[in-house]
C-alpha cells in the first residue's frame, strides 16, 4: 500500500518515478492539443505546412533575392529552412508552455498531478511542426541534389539541445507567468526578437568578431549553427557556441529548480 | 503497518487576504513592505483527526468553514501552512466531475482524457470503457464532440468515468449537486456500492440526505476548526440546530373538515421545486402541498384550495384560491398521494415573520383546514430597486416601483 505524507516543508526533489507514472497524461494532453488545434478548420493540418512555407517564401524573397545574403554554396531556401526548423520548434514550445499553467488552471485547482507534465507535454506537440519542417528540408535536399554527409550523426545531439533549451525557457516562463502575468506579454516580443537575433535568415559569420560573445549568449545561435552543420555539412559551430550550449543546461536546470519551488503554491496563486 | 487510513496532526492553513492572486512585476519590484499579520486568515486551524480504513466520513459545515480547503490539502492540490497529514493507500479525489473535458473532443476521447487526469492508466480505461459508456447512458453519442451534448449528458459521462475509479481512499466534494434526480439516485447507488466495498470515503455535501445515507461518521467544521466529531446522525442533528433555517414546518395537529382529503405537509420551494430555507422579498416562490385522498365523498372539480399568509400579529395579508383564477382541478384523480402547487411571483413582503394557513373546501363545507402550518421569516435584504426599507408599520409590502418628474 502506498504511503503519502503531506507537510508544509516543500520538497525540491524532482520525482522522476512519479513523472514516469504519469506518462499516459503526457500523451493524452499532447493528443488533446493536436486534435483541438485544427478542429473546425477547413485546411486542417495543411496549416502546419502553409505557415512555415510562407515564412520561407518571404525570407527567400527578402534575404535571398533582394539583400542577397551570402550563404556559401548552400541554396538560400534550404539554408533558411534548416534554421527555421530549429527555431519553429523552440518558438512553439516557448509560446505554448509559457502560458500552459495559466491555461490549465481549472485542472490545477481541482486535481493533483505533477504540474511539470503540462509544460512538458507541449514539447511533444511541437514535434508535429518540427517533423513537417524537417520533411520539407529533406525534400529541398533532394531538389537541390545536396548529399547527406556523416555529420548527420551529430544531429540528435542538437535536437536534444534544442528540446532542452525550449523546455528550459518554457518551464521558466510557465512558473513566472503564474506570479507575474507580465511575462504573457513578453513572450511574443521574445519570439519576434529571437527570430532576428539568431542566425536563421543569415549566417552567423556575418556577425563582427567583437560582438560574437554577446551573440552566442543567445543559445539558439549555437543550436542553429549545429543544425546546419549536421544537415548541410557547413563548418561546425565555433568555440563561441560553447557559451550557447553551457547556457542551455543552466537555463534548463534552473528552470526545473524554480518550477519545483513554485509548484506547491500554484493552486493558491492562479 | 499502521492501522489508519488518514492521520491528520495539527493541520493549519492560512491564506493571505486580498493579494491572494498573482501580483504584477512592478508591485514585486517596488513593494518592499512586509505583509502584516492581520492580512491573513486561517482557513484551517489545528485539525487533528484519524480516519480508519473503510470508514465513510461526512464532512459538514457552512460555506467557508474549511471543508474544501481540507479536501484540497488531502488531495495534494494545496499544501498546509503547518502540520502533517499521513495517508496509507492510493487516493482519488473528485473535487469536480469532468476535469479537463474539452468541448471539441468526442465523448470517447474525453473519457480517456478525464480518466487519465484522474490517475487511471490507459489500459485500465480501455478495459472499463464499455461499462463507463453504459453507466453514462450516452450511448450512440459517444463519438460526437461533447460540445453538442446537453449539460446533463456531459455530467453523466463525467460522473461515469469517476464512478469507475478504484482507489483505496476516495475524496468527494459536492459533486452530486449536478445532474437530474434520476441520475443522482444512480450515482448515490454507485457510491453506496463503493462505501460498501470497504473503501475509505471522505464526503463533503450540503445534501444531508446523501450524507446520512453514505456515511457512518461525521465531522462538523466551523471557522476552520473541528466543532464536533461523531456518529453521523448526531453530527447532522447538531448541524441542523446550529444552522436554523428561516422556514419552520410545523406538524399539522388541529384540523377542521370532513377529512375526505388530507393535506400531509407544506413546503416552500423555488421555481424549480427545490425546497428553500431562506426567503427573500423579491423571490418567486412555490408552495407545495402534499395531500392524500381518503375517500371520494367530494367532487374534485368543485374543490376550492386556498393558501393564506398572515403576519406576526395575525392580520390577514393575502388569500388566494384556485377559483379566483378559474383554475379548477379535473376530476381524474384517484386515491393516493399527490401534490398541489401554488406559484406566487414576487412575494413582495417586507422583512419579518409570517405564517401560512391553508383550506380545502367544497362549496361552503370544509374538507381540510389548518392554521400556522408553516412559519417563515423574510430576511433583511434590499429587493427590487430599493436602497433602504420603509418601516413595517407603514409598509407591509415591498413592490417594484419608480419615481419621475414630467
């Protein structure tokens, strides 16, 4: 028989076993989000293709044709799409999990479950858009006849870094938003700013040397470079990107710590 | 192994008044002053309680007595300020039915969603799925998005999921207050089954009938503290005395009439037929008379049933009977028990004490009549567009009225 003790002392320990016990809830919440997202839309899942496609078109016209950004021997649409796939995953998770706890307040006030399930389930939902962006990338790879090189084996590492960073920011925002609703308004701003502060529409090589440290304080800089290295066999991310990767872990674990700290008071605050 | 299911020691919970909600960033950055102690209130204070396995405990108390806070702590939704709770066994708590239900999803999808949220595994839900659908009576609509369901169907489906939880300890908050009477009966039956299976059940409700039926022992909470613990009947009796209703039903002793028809009891209800205990001036009320026909020494279609209201001094304020509005009863009634309903819109009485009397007559002959069968108090409150109340000596009634200059 299971034994539970409830006291005022807050437990900061992450209960991985409990999270695992609630694994069905991840799936069911992710499934709900997916089903609801395109409910009663005429085009349905086609929207998930049209949205990145239109961004890609705009980028290609402005940065590829008009400004003629130098992307080496990589065709511009492929170059941009590769960066966009990483970015869209991050932006989606940050956006969705940032407001996820507030959005689930009715549930939180009525039933117990590890609250972390809510932002975590958003990282599952985002895989749909991520998958679509990757599939489009593969199509372009064939179209431009660009070979896949052994560097592709490093790809999972960067996907993992992307997930950790997206979740780290998402978890931070979801718990901060409970206390300070201001963060709801910061997220769209971050999404807009981040898109141009990361090497998505242009290569990081364009950034002058003296600003590189600052530039790589944005973990997406390192991650996007990593994506291009793995998929397009561009030069590997430079030494500055270590700043990016280090920050990913700092943000993720500090996010977990803050979330656990806030978890017990969530039902009282929202 | 310990012999208790739940053991609560010195449990207290305090809430902040006012700033209970989230603050803004600015307040947090620029407000360094500490919140003073008087801005807190204790929702629960020094609760000590041990519940044995298999015990079914009813928790009663007025709104704000701390019932919900106690259940929330036991359900791990909120945490105590001090004290300790130890629980032996798997807990399921039902503070609401249909948590997480999404209108766009089908009944089937919502069963899985809600079941998972309640802590069931997917396979568990799968194996019970047919029973759940069966119990809910939703039938063929199970694959329809629940936004097309009636509210009754939604509740039935939601309760059906919850009814198939198999925890060792079940915590239930006022969830029976929903659904129609038939379904409520079905749910009560299901819950009796659950308590009969030797599970530990904690049950909060304002429905004393349900509590009496399901629980063996009871706790009365008042202002966050335990007022009494004991046998459920004692607790209910003590609670009823403690919370005197403003309506008093008197047993009908002195009757006049030939007794061919007897009025068993009267009660005041709202428009939906639910008995009310607090009467306010602008209410639409119904007075329901339960009667039984003893013999057929009268003609139903010539029956005159009247209800009268007197004030505390015995002055008649109102009399109404069915012939006044030409609503004669038809003659098809047979022997047995039935009820006659008198509907009165906008009661309109000034605050104070009143009594109700009734009479049943045929032509000029009394069949049944009794005085003071019901007394009630109209409680102080401003009805209609009143800003203050006139003294009773100059205005026995409060009506909707307006002033203007032309």
